[in-house]
C-alpha cells in the first residue's frame, strides 16, 4: 500500500543527507567501475539483453514499450547487439512479418559472465561487513527500490537520451 504523497513530501531528507548519500553512491560506483563493466556493450545494451533474456521471443514493439523509447532507438540498439553477435532476430512462426528477439549463445554467456563477476565482487565486499550491516544494507536497498517503482518526473526524457547516446 502506498503512503500519502503529502506525508512522503514531509519526510524528505535535508540537502546535506541527500548530498551524503549521493557522494557514497558515487564512491561505490567509482570503486566498482571495472567490476560493473558491461564491455564490450553499453549499459543500455546490457539492459536490453536482460529484458530479452527474461522474455525470449519478445518483439521490437514490446521491447520499445519496456524501454519507453522510440522505434528508431530500439532498432539501433538491436542492430548493434546483433552486429556484436549477442542478439538473433527471427521471424515469428505464427506471423512471419513480425520478428522475435532472442539472445545468442554468446549473448547468454556474456550476461552470465557479468553476473558471475558482480556476484563474486559483491560477496567479497559483503563478507567484510558485519551481519548487522549486511541486514541494514538489504533492508535499505529494498526500501529504496520500493520507493523508485514509479518513474520520476522527466525520467523518460533522460532515459530516451541515454539510449540515443549509447545505442
């Protein structure tokens, strides 16, 4: 059940607290940049690969809907993934005019490698934490994810720009 937006507004942390959280996130990101790398594809392309992995056979229109981007942006990102050997487009058996998107073996292997590296790194970091701080991290991240389930104002515009730049 969602809280009243007015009650949420009254709970907004002060600028100093928000700045501190942002700084911690930037430090964590910077320290883990190599581990979090999705090379040779961009983060946006990796997101597309995750969507296709979860919905094998998805068509371009449904993918576009997931990403909230225009058709040319979704097409470009798929073109690049196909050129990299990570994506396969095949005609849908029941409608040969519609293409279905699936990952190739190389695409699936790439996602598994990303997960393996990230899980290994996260496990090492979490092993350095006490059980209490690990629980606090899990609780905090779960609450954070719950709070961002709805798009932020103008987030769609920035997402579209990200896909244009990295597609």
